[in-house]
C-alpha cells in the first residue's frame, strides 16, 4: 500500500511516527510522512535510514527563546489541561493550519490510506473530502473517554461519575477548540463536528493507542476501533550515534548516575533548570548526567559528580543509569521504563500529569513534583527516596522486562494492514 502519515509537535510527537513509518516501510509499503516540527527540526536523516519519504510542513515558527519561555511559563501556570493546550495551539498550531491542510490534501490524493496524529484535525477533514479510510495515533490513553478512568488531572470517581466528567470534558473541549476546527472543515467543504473527543480525537476505523500495555490496562468499555499497540520505539539502526568519550568515561568512573532531562521543555528556562538539577544532585548525594544547552548558561562550577551533555539519544545511556528525572512526556516516560529504571517526574503540563500519576500508581516512581513548586531540596529528597527504596527499583525492572517483550511498531503495522487496507 501507499501510506501517508502526518504528525505535528516536538520530538515526543514526531519520533513515534518516524518509528512507525520505518516499520511500515520495512513491511514493504511506500510511506510518506508529513511533519510539522514546532522547533524546526529536520528528520531527513531518520527518513533516509529507515526508507520513507519525509515532507517538512511549515517552517515559520520563529519565536525567540524569551518568547518561548514566556509562553511555556504561562502554560505551566494553568491548572486546566485544556487551557494549556489552547495556549499551545494559539502559538504553535494555528499558524500552521493552512500548510497542514495542504499537506493532508496531498497525502490523501497520493496515498491509499492515511494515519494521523490525533491532534491534527486536518486529517479527518481531508478524509471526508476524499472519501478514503484513515486512522489516528494517540500517544496517551487518557485522551480517549472511558467510564473506568477520569480525564487528565481529575480524580477517579467511579464509572458513573467518570462518565459525567467525560461528558463535561467533551463540552469544554468543544468550547476551546470547536470553532477553529469547524472553520478548517468549512474550508474543505465538509460537515462541522459537534464532539471533539469522539469525532476528531478518535477514528471509528482505527485509533492506535501508542502506549505500553505494561503501563495501563485497557478499559473494558473501549470499542474494537481502539487498539493499544505499545510504545512506538525508534530502532537503534535509525540513529548512528557514538557515545562521547567524556560520557563513557563518566559512566565507567563510579556508581550508576541519575539521568536528568526535561525533554523538549529543557530549553524553556535553561538557567533555572540547570540550577535546580545541579543543586538537587548535591543534596541527593548522587552522581548525575544533566542534559542541557550548557553553552547558554554561566557561573555553574564544574562538579566531578555531574556529567554535562547536550541532546543525544537516550537508549544507550538510560540502560547504564540508576533512575531518570524527567518531565513526564510520553516518550521519555516509556524510554526510561523500557530501560527498567524508576522515575522522578517533574510534570509541567498536558498529559504529563497522567503519566506522573500512572508511574506512581504502578510503584515505579514517587509522588509527582510540579515545575512551579519544585525546589532543589524537594527534588533531591525525591531522588534519594527512589534510589533508596528497593521495591520501587525491583518493580521498575519487572515493568522494563515486560516492555522489552513487546513490539509496538510491529503490532501497529499489523493493525494498519488489517483495518486500513483500502
């Protein structure tokens, strides 16, 4: 089949689609991936390594570091996840809609089926216009309503009250996003939607829930169109990376370190992030690898217990660490858990609240911390708690063992071939 994929966001939203595109290409399909990267990354090397075509859609995000910091600070101050997403869309999604519309139109014109990121609502509009099947990928289970769990950030209140919470969440979601979405659909000449969650964030043909079954239980009220496939993990062959000598030497020189990263949110306020993590390392009495743009910070003295690194693939490093401090993004959450490591989650916004609570419930993380209120003392204490609690470490190893038996990309390919065969 000729298969088109479309995604939007940062690495955490795009790398899973690259992994899926590579899996589909390896299964003999002709694959085109349309990418809208909010931080302007080029994914051509990954495409070349895994045998698919990549189209980079919209390259006009040009916010300064100060502007990005201001936006993400405003987002992190909001308690309502929908308000957070609304602010994110205003600055990093809505400006790109015309270009994403054109990309969706092209993908449906040139391919047999399309699979899109559940946020990219141009996909469902183009599907209706062209009359072709399509699927969606969601990277977090909590975007799909169920009576057996509550919306992100809200306490579980039992099946009946959870169902009510989801109805309210659906109406609120429409209030925040419905008008802009229906404006787009009107440009395509297709009918408006009335429910964001059931008409837009899920496909009635196939919605892949790209989360490891080891991290959540499939709710019994999900329909057959909702298919947990597992983590869409990037294969090692896709990225040729040699560990820097300084990092290799640091890993060999002492106890396993704690890896610290806030993923795509790390650059938002590098100074405060570096201050937080370096001081927490000292208070925890551990060794640490801290991922940051070290060239942009100053007056941070060298510490023999800290290895300074920039952006790099996590896979090879995580397996040699003791724990991971991270923001609770879906990708980093599952990468650290795949390595059998416990987490210390400093959640910022969006679905990170869900992942922080899920890891704590599984017993592979302590209580979540929040970016607004975390201090070096709190973070240091959380690190010590995780490192010194044998049950957390044992459980993390067990969950990692279970995840390594899964093949999320392989299962996703099977489901696409079965349910979206044109």
